[in-house]
C-alpha cells in the first residue's frame, strides 16, 4: 500500500471522527434545555417530597396514628414522589424507550437480587408489618430475644432498643415477628409480685391481714383490682408466701420501684407488730463425729526377716 493511500485513509477516519464529535456536540446543545429542565424537575420533586413528608407526618400526628406507622408512611410517600419525578425527567429527555429497557432489566436483576437477599427482604417486609402492629410502638418498653429496653426506632431493617444501661440494641425485624415479645407499655397498669416468709410461730391470719393492709396503704387498687395473698409452702426456716398487687408499670424500672416500696412497707409493718422474718440457720454438731488419731506401724518385709 502506498504512503499516499495510508494518508488518505487516516484523514478519512479523522474526518469521520470529527464529524461524529460535532454531531454529538450539536445534539447535546439541542437537548441542553431539556436536560436542564429535567434536572430542575427532578430537584423540584425531591424538594416537594421533603415538605410533603413533613406535612403528611403532621397530619398523621393529629390523627393519633402511632409513630411507627408515621415513620414508614412518610418514607414510602417520599420515595413515591421521588420516583414520579425521576420518570417525568426521563420523559422530558425523550428516554421512554430507555426507561422501558431499564424496567425490563430491573425485573431480571430484581429477581436475582431477591433470591440473593432473602434475609434482607424478609427484614424489610417484617419492618412494614411491625410498623402497623398496634402492640408495639416507639417509646414502648419491650422484652424480646433476651433483650429489654425502650423502642427508639423502627425502620425497614431492625427495631432499635435503648436498654436500661443506655446502650442501643438493634434486633432484626424478622426476629421480632418470629419470636414472642413482652410489652410493658401496652397497659399503664400491671401486677407486681413480692415474695417473703414468716416464722413458724406466727399467726398466719394476722400476717395476711397486716401484709395486705401495708400494701393497700401505698398502692391504691382500682376497680376490678385487688391485692392477692397466697401462702406457697413450708420452707426450711419459714412459711413462705407471695403477695400480688396492681400499680403503674410501664417499664422494668417501675417494677423495681414498686417492689422496693412494698418491701419497705412490709418490713415496717412487721417491726411494728413483732412479726419475725427468719433467715436460714445451720447448726454444726461436732459431738457425734469426734476426731480420732491413730498410729500406723509400717514395716518393711526385709526387716522382719
């Protein structure tokens, strides 16, 4: 091939490249107004989603909707508004065919991702279920999966608890749905139990009356509530009983406070009426097992011979 032919081909390739570049530049300039408009529309929808979420949250708050439902509903609303803005922006750029291809590819990719992320999707759907459960709400004190604390957040992945020692525990939503949980805040009133015992010489009827009177003096029982007193057995050094009463119980601390006050009241009442709360006594008798000393005579067989 001659050098002139090579130069001609090179010039032809460069001219085609330049023409293509100019065509792209012209197309970009022609579509620049639509691109700017699409960006403005998308940003506008993002801003709208932000303020719409705040407004929607206020509306739900006025309707006494539980906090977990408000959080999830606001997030879903903002995501929907953002997607609408994205689709409108693609329409302005005349990328409808691209959008169709993207949605088709997203379906295939979504199937693969769904199979790979079954646990994550399980937590997501469980989060939606928990958000609409009336038995668990933000600021409730619950006990589940060997943890107890106040619910401070319910999201699409986990439930966040603030424990009594001020640490945060994140429990996956699927664990909450699949396991039992105890909600101390579901009812402002709860029953507290205190165990004790009295000496065998005590008048049991008198002990029962004095104990229930001491509890009633500090824990007023409401309608359909009563103090329950039961002797539970003959212990090693005492006759054991439990007393149960109703009081305000919304978290574990309330239970500790109620038990603390009840124990103080019972001890004061017993001191006033000379009722004995015995403690175990162990007696060690060395008379029957006297120590003996023995002398062992160890001889070698060779010495005897």
